[in-house]
C-alpha cells in the first residue's frame, strides 16, 4: 500500500523568508502524481502545486516550487517570500492516476505552517 | 461559477443514529469523491462515484454508503454512528479529462 509521510508536524517562518516542507512516500509504481494541498482555517483544500513522476523537471508555481527526488521518493515544497496568507496546514498527497475508475488520493498527516510578521 | 458545495456545514448526532451528507460538484464535473478527515490528521479516502456507481472504495466499513444522482450530485450516508466517526467530511469533484480535484469546505460531524 502507498504511504505518505510528513515528518514535520509544525514549521515556522518569518514573513518574506523561505521555508521548506518535507514529504516522503512509498510506492512500487513507476508512474504517479504528487501534490501539495493547502488547508486554511476555512477548511477548503486548495491545490498548491502538482508534479508528474515522469517529468524530471521540478514544478514551479509563482512562489511555490518542489524538489522532486524520484529515487529517494522525496517531494519537498519550498515557499519563497513567505506571506501571512501562507499560514495554513499543508498536505502532501499521492495518486496513481486520474481515471474515472478511481483516482484516490493518499494524504500525509500534514504540516502546520506558521508565518511570523 | 459555484465550486463544490456541501451541506450541512455542521451537525451533531448521537451514537447509533444515521446521518446523510450532501455534495454538489463543481459545474462540468462528473466524478465525486468523499474523504474523512479526523482532527489533526490528513484526509482518508472513503469512496468515489462516477456514472452513478461506486468505482473505488477505501478501507471503510459497510456502514459508510453513498449515492450519485443523474445530476452528478452525491450523498454520503453513515449508519450506526460511533464516536470515532466524528470528523470533517470532505467532498471533492473532478471533470472529464482532468486530474485536478476541487474540494468543498466540508461537513463537520460531531457524534456524542
């Protein structure tokens, strides 16, 4: 069974600084997808960034980027120029595919990010 | 364009009761998934519906059942509620030929 592990229950960063959230996963599949979701106090899960395992290039979305190490099964999220609005729970997630027969997401336990002004 | 909407937002039940949670997917989406998120934990997959059929199921007992209607909306039913069923229940939808899941704000269930 696939598992996703986030080893940092809480992280803190100063506004405008950079922070990296860690995620490791276990799978026997060669093709899969990895995600970082943000969950603010409003509870709605918001997709931050997505990485396809077959792509060697690390995904980037504005201030958010990932360091995808397929051999090490590691998928960290880097947030640059942290803003107060970045404070939230961050979840790493994995799925094998997007077929209509099933695209179950497996989530990690989450990392609470606090941003200090 | 309304996103994924869920109702009710909060509800309180007692042990042994039954509950029904509702979800309307984002416009144009045809696949609905349900997740259970216990306090302080990541969401866990319950099941997914497509074309009014359950397509994939996580490790949840038969007390958890669902339905998808012709308009793609969905219900999650939980029978014989236990204290451990207290959680945030998240609905997510996706459209054809796309991989991104859109989540609702969830229904917070408290079982006393």
